[in-house]
């Protein structure tokens, strides 16, 4: 088969970071240990001296700013004491008030956690220090300092009790805070709020969940009478100035306090290495490589007390658990988001107590949940993100002064290249840049429904509230009005245009309370055993192929299907059967731009070395510090590619290979990530269809894509379209009729509460939801066309 290689230039990606709306100040002068101790009240000072040998670097840098009352954004490595940094000055303030008898029965501090399990941990980890301070260091006359928890799992009786006896520190989630701020009965106990702590900011600000949180904080600023000190913490964030703006934007009009950024890059020592599953790794079929990795995982597990194994999908998590058990590994369990929360909590507790040798997880354990001492992390395949890798590696040696240890196992030669680039990026201090959703109309639609649950609002005042939040600072008034008009048309709110006010309507209150949040539902089926125990969830696409009697794997256990109805699958546990491994939709995340740049850099360095007839193994061993087997395997893989093409993709070059055969086939290599490749691939497909050329096959991965067409397409048009800036409009028109657009439309319809997933206590079945979404899409297309 003959092939023709073409390369064309392309512009580097534009820097999307907008100019900061504020001027954050970087904290640069760490305090002396004795000065910090002297600044604390005696009970807190004595507790700290008895508990810790010294303050950590982040604490020395950040605590003085917090004591001055400045807003603070803290970014420091995992295991450097960030949570205590955020809370020490708050505890000190509350203890002083407690001794003086001036501690009001109201909420003084709100801590926001992205996940319920982390909220539970923080509650426990706050209660213990406060109890120790009270029992040993506080005089008897001091008032008790109370910590409360409010999440979606909090019983109604506990919520009512909280209204009568509010905690001084409230631990909550973004969604629960939104409900609390919108409640007439809850707002009064927030009037004395002084501190707002937002944890794990890197996981929220680049998502629509963070967008919704920004609106909630704007609503909170409007609700209470005095400014609140905001504290944002995370292990991995860039660009810090933009995150700082995001943190305090809605309070900037009434609060002139500076925003301090405490950035401790001080990289902790890391023990990283890449393990090759076999010396003939490059020629092994891909389906064999996982089996070859299992003995290496077993060896690592048996050589350490507690090991966390990270896979990149829930399906891979299930497969690895099963294979490790077959290989004889004792004390191994799985943990992922489609397992029931009770089962996940049981795994977390057993891991913390030291009862498990190994837990295999997808992403559900990568954030700061307290799981006890972990001394080894194994990453199977590249996670596709520098920040994600740092989070996962940091789960080992998580305590202050601990050294994280991690071993990375490749799943293919292309994956090996990515892991080498990833390891080099980590060791040279590179970081992913967060991208922020802006002007999301589905999120603001949900927010506007909730805003009028308790009272009607003036339309212009509601607009001013929305644009005070960072993601909506540039929202056009006309777009805002169109959202309101749509909500009025869909009977979610009632608008009086003459009086310029809007209010709630019909069942909107029930819909809002039972559907709040921005995390896209997956059309999942709940899985119940015959005694009514919930064991997890399965995606609708997987359930469609299940029949009664089928056996599948979930949470490392095998189950037989008894019945399937509109929203649930009834099963019973079985043993001795070979199960089907479920798959879940929407798990593939695109490789980040920064990691793709690191991959391109490796390729460019190797290409330069090969062109001058040098051995790339020297580069890998001396510069990248790779082992001889890894260096040799990667060098052979890249040398083979360069012998065929002598070209590699670069930041300014994309390779297009036209393969001659019965049908024109194009292989495009970019090494820029799945999202970029899907955009460019759809642009190719749009050009083809414009010339009445049909796309027979299309497939995408992180490094490129393949298109099979009925006739040849003029690929020479693509560079011109990119340079003229017409590509976006062409792709938009092409995607409007695609399955991808319909999927996104369903997500937006759900998030904006036009088509709720729940109505009261009743779940809408996946089939009903899809039918309603299709009907809504047809309706709006007819309206747009004027039919």
C-alpha cells in the first residue's frame, strides 16, 4: 500500500488567559516561627507547640496575611499542611472569642468541599483539634466551638437542628451552599459570616460547577451586610492571578482588601519511575500489555504496606481488580464513582484502618480524602494531565515531610512516549493551565430559577448580581434577557416585562430543589440486589445490551441480571462465572495542552538528534534520566517512525498522510490531544460534505485521527481556513446535526432545568428523558427556521 506524506504549517494556539481584573499581591516574606507562635492565643499556641515541631513553609508564608484579614489564594504541594494553614488563624479567632464570651451562636466560617467524602474528613479533622484544645488548654469557662456538616446526605432533622443551633464552622458542598443561601430561614444565621474557605479549587474553577459556585458566592455577598474573607486552597493551579480574580470578584465592589497569593512551588522530593512490562514491549499486541503489567503491580503491592493503583476509566478499574485477584493478590478492592457510596465509604475506612493492601481507583480517590498512610502509587497508563498526575502521586507520602513514591506503567508505545513527557514535565516543574468556562447560559438559567424561589427580583438587579461574578463579568444584557425569556416560555419563571420583575412559577421550586447542580447525569440505571441493597450504577448504553441471566462485574463483584425496568437493574450475587465488564460513557478526557506540548518537545528533540545521526538513547538516559530498557524501547519506536517519514509533528506542523487504496484514507498526526483532533477532524469532514463527499469512517485519539472518505478531498484548503479564522463557523454548521451536538443539547437542557432529571421523588427514565430532549430540540429548530 502506497502513502503520501504532507505537512503544513499552523499557527500556535493563542493564549486564552484574559488580563486580570485585579492586581493580586504575592506573599514573599515568610514569618519567623517565634513571631507566628507569639501571634496565637495561649491555648492555640500551646496546642500547636505540643502537636507540631514547626510551621511548614506555606504556613509561614500565608498565616500572616490571613491574620491581617487579607483574602488569600494558597497554592502549595500536596501534604504541606494547607488545610491547617487555612484554619489555624480561624481557630485562633474563634478560641479568643470563646474565652471572652463573645462567640455568637451563628456561622462564622464556611468551608466548601468539592466532594462529600472530603467534607466528612474535614469535619472529623477539625473536631479533633478543637476537642484537644478544649480538654487540655482552654479554661472551663470557655464556650464550645461547634463544627457542623451540611451536604446532600444530611438528614432533614439535622438541617432543622442546625437552624436552631447553628455551628460556628459549617462544612458543606457548592450545591448545599446554594440551597442554604437561597433559604429565608438559613440566611439569618449567615449574617455573622467572617470566613469563606474554598478547597481543591483546581477541580472546580475549570468546570461549570465552579461557575455555579461563583454565582452562589455573588448571591451570598448580596445577602449579608459585611465583606467576608475568602481563602482558596489547592495543590495545583495556574494561572494564579486569574484564579485569585475568580475567588474574590463578586466582593470587589464592596471590599478593598488585597488578595494575597501564597505560592510555594518548593517541590517536594518525588520518587518517580516508569516500569516497562516486557523488553519486547514494542512488538507485543496491545491486548497483552495489561496482562504483562499485572505481575509488576502485584510485586509493588507485595513490597509495600498500602498501594493505590490508578486506572483512567471505571471499566479499567474493574478489569485490574479482577486480574489482581486472579493473580492471588490478597486485600484488594475497587473504588469508583459508579459504585454505591456506602460501598465506597466502606473501602475508604478499611483502607484507612490498614485492612487493605491495595485499592484500584479511577479518579475518585485522587483528591484529599483521608485514607490513611499510602506508601506507593501505581499509575496504569498516562492520566493525560500534569495536574492529575501530581494529585495522584501526592496520595503517597501525603503527610508533612513524606516523600511521594509512584511507578507508571505504559499501556502502548504511544502511551510510553506520553509518560516520558509527563514525568519530565513534573520533574521540571511544569503545570497545566486552567481554562475557565465563561458566560454559560445553562448555568445562569438554573441560577435564575433558584434566585426567585423565596422572593421576586427586579430584572436589572438580578443582571447586576450575575455580572458581579467572575465568569459572567462580560455577559451581554441581551443574552441575559434571552435566557429569562426562554425560562418564561418554558414555564420555569414568570416575567412581568412592564414592571421589570420576575418570580417563580408552577413546580419550579420542586424542580429546583431536586435537580440543583451542574454535574451531567449519565442516564444511568441503578443496580439493586434482591434484598433492596444499592450496589452501584450502569450506563444506559451498557444496559441496552443486557438480558436476563447475563453476568457482569461491578465493584469487583459478579452479579446476575434478574430484571430490568425503566430506571433500575435487579441482580443477585453469583460466583464461578466469567463476567462482562461494564463500560461507562463520557470517561475519555482529552490530554491537556501543556502535556501535549511536552510530547511535542520530546519528539522534536529526538528528531533533531536522529537527523545528525546521533543516538537518542543518550538523550533519554542523560537528560530524561530514564532506565536503559525504557530508553531503548522508546528510541526504537521513534526511530522506526522517523525512518518512514523523517518528519514529526511540531507546534507549527501537522502531518497528513494520504493512504492510497480502494477508498481515500487520511491519517492526520498532530499530537495535540483528542479535543484538538476532534475539532480538526470535523473540519475535514465538513469540507468533504461540502463537496458531497461522504465520511465512511472517522476515529480519533490523543495523537491524531483517521478519516475514510468516498472521494478525495482538497486538504490544501485547510491551512487557509485556519489562518482566515473560518474554521469555527464551518465546524459549528457541520456539528449541528451530529450525535455529539444532540448529547450536549441533552446536557444543557438538563442543567438549565428545562428538562429535569427528577420531578419530586420520581426519576425520569433515560428513555423518557431522551424523548423529551428530542422533542425540545425539534421545537426550537422549528422556531429558528420560522416554520
